[in-house]
């Protein structure tokens, strides 16, 4: 199927080949996105993670920095993403229950294209960093789901995910 058959496939040209979307004619607007990732592990490991007493040290600080760096480098990691100048990236952590940690990322810019991929990449890499920092204590850590919670700005308008 090519883009003339399905205009929703913006990264496919009329011959069905992958392409980068041309955003030259889009307006520069403020764009924001929020994404989350859930990390599940044994209760005692999550306790140690939150206390900063894992063998590898202060995992949450490292994960926060990894998430911020990942957001800034999304255009290098995802082949058809545009490199964007980000104005703000926030990575926050919240314990959901005895075994689950939620990572929430918030990304903002003024650009011609949105920052959904930057927010989701930040959440994913922060979660992977948590795994890396805690794997010596619990190799059974599970990452997921990772999802876009909401986005604002741009031609397609606002989006809010249904409650999980």
C-alpha cells in the first residue's frame, strides 16, 4: 500500500518506499508531549532503588540524565525523525505500588513537528537505564508498557490517551 492509497502513512512515498516527511511548509508552533514507561521489579529491589542503595549507586539520577540525553538524540536513533532543538525535558519517577515504578517524561519545543518520539524515547531509555542499574540484583525486571499519554500543538491537534 502506498501513501496515495492511505494518506495516514506519511512516511511512505507514492511507490511505497520509506521517506522522511517534508515539514518545510508547516508552521512553527509550541509542541509538547508526555510519555510514560512502567518498570516492574521485586519489592526489595524497588525499595533499594528508591533509597539509592543499589550496588551501582544512584540509579534514578543516572536514569534521569539518560532520559534527557535520549530525548535530545532521538533524531539520531530513529531513522526518519527530524532532529529538533528541545527547549525542555523533564524525567520524573513515581512508585505506583510495591513492585512498580512509573517514569514520566515531558518534552517541549517550538518547531515544525511534534515531540512525541522524543518523549517516548526518553521514557524507554530511562527504563532501560533502570534495568541496567538494577540487573545485578534482579534480572527479572520487566519494562512496559511505554506509551504516549498526551501531546499538544501542530496541525493534528491535541491528543490524550484513554485511561490505562
